[in-house]
C-alpha cells in the first residue's frame, strides 16, 4: 500500500499584516484546555484539591515554554546560544519536548512540596487548637491526575506538530507516510511523520488510562504506567528521526537518553508505591458503580 496522506500547507488564520494564528498554536491551546478538564475530572474522582491543580497547570505552562526553549537551545542547538545569547529570551522560537518535561516536572514537584509544607504548618496550629487536620499533599496521587491531562493534551500537541510538518523522518512507502513534508525531496516523496505517530500513542494511552481507572489503583500507578510506556516508544521512534536535522550524541538523540531515564523513573515509582492503599477506597468505588 502506498502512503495515503497528501501534502497540505500548514494551516494558519491571518490576523493583521504578517501576524497570524497557526494551526500548531490552536491545537496546543486545545491540548491545555481539554487536558486540564480531564485532569480535574480525575482529581474530583480521587478527592484531590482543585485549587492545588490550578496551581499545577500554571507551573506546567511555564515549564513547557521556559524549559522547552532552554532544552531546544542547550540540547539541540547550543551554537545558536553562542552566536546570539539574546535568543534565550525568544521562548517562541523552538521548543524541546524533553526540556519541557524536565522543567515542568521540577516546577510542579517544588510547588506541591511547598503546598504540603503549608499544610504541615497549618496542621500544627490546628492540632494545638483541637481542630480537624487537613490531608497532606500526596505527590504521586496528584501526578496520576496529571497523566490523564498529559496524555490527552499531548495528543493535541503532537497533532499540532503534524499539521506544522515539524518532525519529518526518512522517506517511506508506509501507508501513514505524508507526502511533501521533506522539502528537499519534493512533494512526490512521502516521509514518516513522527509527530503523527506520537499523537496516536498519546490518544491510545489516554484510552488505556481511562480503562484502567475503572478499578482503584495505588498512588503513582498511572504515572508509572505512562512513563514506562512512553520511554520505550520514544526510544524506538527516534530511530526514524532524520540524522541530518536531529542532533545526536554518540549515535543517540537527547530524547533517547531521556527515554531511558523516564522508563526507570516509572519503574522506581511503581516499586516504591505499589504496596500503598488505593487513592479511592474499594468500598467507595463499589457504591459508585452500584449507583
């Protein structure tokens, strides 16, 4: 079977002069909107605090753009930073997914720990006053809710990469190949589209998480499953990235090294938390299903 996806121009909506809203930006924005909605739904089911998650979303947005841009410069194009140090402030020029992952994870973890310290301080006051104590912030439980938002949001984000032709791979006759996305080869040649493939993974993973959520799980379960799935998938997909346009260190892309790290982080989260009681007690889940 020959490739089925014809070439198309990246969509954009002209606003004024040279300013336009691009399809990539629209899809990324939709990813944040719908990802936040499903994250909140998961948090509501698990009895987590919505106000904490609102803060989480803010830090994720900051991490995606700040960390993504720094990762783009430091991991892939350090020569740009050397030639023009001011490019570090141009966060709209180039984003690295792994840079965004790292920064968002650090920012969110520090935010959750800060909120937990506030609760510890408040609980000391409540204990002295004989008042009920507030529940502590369970970081793995909040991370589980984030994975629901991440997988759906990542689907929209990678579809944005697809419509922008951002991640071409080598030429192919595979039926999901996209014609003309490798300009140097012409529009009659189809190439692998790594953004499209990763979007399919994200959507499939979102559906898998929803199916697994029908049964109570220990805190960190969904975080571990997502990381242990994404690591090997990204490791393999980057084999098909074009070595002429993708930076490599000792034959591997920065994302491939990051993929190995993510897998082992997921494994560590699984082993550390698997003996803990579920976030939603089984009895509560059973009553909900019976109703």
